[in-house]
């Protein structure tokens, strides 16, 4: 992956962010949560969200932050900051909808108000995957249905798991990202 596609050269991740995570063993299950925002102070909001999640499940890693244009929604939006967080979600296996409810609660607590689809926001938390779980419900679909179409999700996901494969398509995240035209830039912001 070239830098214009979202990956900075090795060593730029800093402070343990954006480094590939070791494989979990035993009965541990990794969940990936995408974070996005383009209003207020996104990096600070991401830190608050990570601390709220850490109170419920061990946070295993944080990707680097990426800046990119708004995708969908009204024109003229400020650029988004995006990242992915890895959690040990062993406690949520079979209860993935409960994890989604936690994410929605954190969004609400951090001031998210849903006005329009793909509109500007102070925080957005999307549950991307929980291990290899496949859920096709009316409220929750795992893996996230548009995951393979979003460079702003795939680039940070690859920071944490360069070998991640989509549980349904079997396609590697790196291969999906390589086919997308959207360019991103690693951000100098810290979280």
C-alpha cells in the first residue's frame, strides 16, 4: 500500500498506535470499531470513546488517525478524521447487539445527534466485525455491510491487522483497499 492510499512508512505510527497486533489465542475474540468525526475536536472525542470502551472490554490497539473527504451526505462538509480501535470482545460473543448498543450509548453520551444520513457529526462509532461472526439482523449486520467499500475504514483496520479477511467474501482488506479510488492521508493528530 502506498502512502497516498493511507499507509505511512514504518515507524510513523508512534506511541503504540497503528502497529499490527499479535494474534489472540484461546477463546479470545477481537472486535474492530471504526471511529469517525468531522465536527468539534475529533481526536479528543476518539480518546473519550476509547476510554469509555476500555471500561467494558480491554482495548487491544488503536490505529493511526487518517484524514479524508466526507463520503456521501451533503456537500461542503469538513474533512473527516477516521481511525479503528481493536477490543477483546470475548464477553460479547453471541451478544454482538449488546456491543452495538454500547457504541450507540457512547455516541449519545459524547453528543451525537442523528439529523441526516452521512451528515456532519461529532462522533460516529461503527461495529465493523466481531471475530468471524456473521450477523444478518434488522438492526445489526456483521461484518459491517459497507466495510469493503470504505478506504477510510480499511486503511486504519490494516494498521491493526494487515492480514484481516472479510468473513463472508474471504477477500483480504488490503486487496479491497487497493481497488478503491479514494485517497487518505495519515494525520499528525494524536489520540
